[in-house]
């Protein structure tokens, strides 16, 4: 790798227009004398002593990732424990976007909600209890009447279970016990209109927003759970709430899910996602046109972080 040209590694999703977006990011980075080694799936990496070596999905050449100026990981659908394990190690050697610490928080629903609440940002009321404390879940059910069980590390609405009766809870408990979970995380069910705001933030700046609506047969707004996307403009309060949630979690790139609690008459943060998808080609045809702005802000961020990293390295020499 040339010392005069900055070089980053990238692992980007390829479905739903991802390849086209990846190519545009690479071209824009090249205009700033930043080379990109794409297709660096950490599943293919091997670590020996202090070096993490990985070949690209696009060629068999091996690359020492410690020599990169930055690693940009943006693929939620193909993550594995091995990849995230190496991601954590790599983040101790070179800059990563997002940082591993922020990524780890955003991947855990309880840790995210706990951090947001500690910083005065409203979320759904939640409870975390040990798996052996099933009696506590019974008492929560009596108090809340409706709640949602959430796997702390799930995404796309997977594993979410709405609990409306004691019978539903009784049916769910044997299934959860079979999964050998260490704890149970539940949230009070929010009275809302079955729609949400997905607000994208990059480097503290507002990128764009769209709405999601649950299907007629489900209460979840996630597209992977049958929800649909529609055009939606946020007000200033929603944008500021999304910015605050992003800052608190430490994410460089975030997609913040916000709903309106009709009982409390306030907006609340439902989730903060560290790998929010770009608009798909179909969604762009609908009018979602924030992709170019998002790409520009990400390229700016990579440019800034790599310059800082190279400067820091020179100062240490």
C-alpha cells in the first residue's frame, strides 16, 4: 500500500441496489485519492499474532487489514459472531465506521434503551430480568397488560412477540426456556398508529426520513416483517430527537426509529440502527432521494477520519 495514497477496506451489502451504491462510494473516494479494497468479508479473515489477513470476495489476493487507514463495514444481513469478533479486534488497530463500541451498543436493544434513558431520551418502558425470575414477568404482565418480548440482538423485527394475555405468556415461556437465554427483555407495548419514522443521520447531520407502516395483519413496521415504506416528512422535534439518540450511542451512521406515543402524547425512540439501508431502486422511484446526500456525507466522513489517522501516525513516528 502506497504511503501517499490512503487505502480503506470495505464490506458492503450487495442486494437491493447495494452494488451500485458501493461503486459510487468507491468512485467518490478515488476522486479524493483514497483507494478502496472492497469485498473484505471478515468471514474470510485469519489472524496470526498481531495481523489480521483477509482476501477480497472479488480476488484471491491477501491483504493485511492492519495496514489499512480505515475499515468500513456496512452489511447487516450477513453478520456472524466470528466477523464481529474480528471487527472488535480490528477496531483496536485502525479506525472503523461505525466504531466497534458504538456498533456493539446499537446491536443490543437493552444496552441502547438503557443508555438513551440515562441521557434523558424517551424510549418504551422496559424491563430486563434473569431467566430464572419468571415470576417477575408475570407481575409485569399484570401491570402493563400488553408487552413485547424482544431478542436483545435481533433485527428486522425477527423474534418480536406481542404478549397481550397471560395465556400468551404461558405459551411463550417454554419456548424461551428451550433457547437457553440468560435473560428476558420486554418492553411495554406503545399505543401508536402502526406507523413510524425512520430518520437517517450521518456524522451528526440529517440525511433523510421516510415512514413505515405495518401491514393489516401485523403490528410491526419492519419491511422484512411485511411493513411498507411511504413518503413522510419529519418535523424539527423528530430530527432533533434522532440526532440526540445518534450522539448518545456514539454512532457515525444511524437510522433512528421513532414513533408517537398516543397515551403520553410524545415522540419516543424505538430503536437505533447502526447499519440503516439506503433507499432501494424501487423506493427511489417513489421519491426517496437521499442516497446521494448520504453517500457524500459518508465519503466526507471517511476522508476526515483517514486524514486524522495518517496525521496521528506521522506524529507518533
